[in-house]
């Protein structure tokens, strides 16, 4: 079991080895206390690869569902590259 506080700040790496972003939090379904996904703040490069226009002085935040996560260790590794994530994740907005 991974402590959610230890996930915050971990780098998220896509399947192609490039940094997608950083974990900013976890989304939970309160009805049954299951993990809905990881909240990930995207890097500028990842946001561009995914087709998002990055607002000035802000960051795009997405929610990555658990089924797209390959492993969690020193970093979070995904099963898909940033370019393939656009249709598989939910955009949470801009922070």
C-alpha cells in the first residue's frame, strides 16, 4: 500500500520515457472509497503533445485513471506516452 502523501510531488513518466508531469493529488470516489485517478500537473511539453494550450503562468491538470498506471516507485510510470493520453484522461482544469 502506498501512502497518498508520499505520491504528491512524484514525477510521472510516460511509456516513451519522457516526463509527463508531477502528481498533485488523488481523486477518490466517496461512495465506495475507491481511487478514481491521480491528479497530474502536466509539463509544458506534455501539454503541447496532448493538444492543450497552456495558459500564461498556469498549468494544465489531468486525472489519470488507475488502469493507465504501470508502476509506482520512485516515479509513477504510465502505460501510454503523453501523445496517446489525450483521449484516455479527464482534464481537471488549470491551476
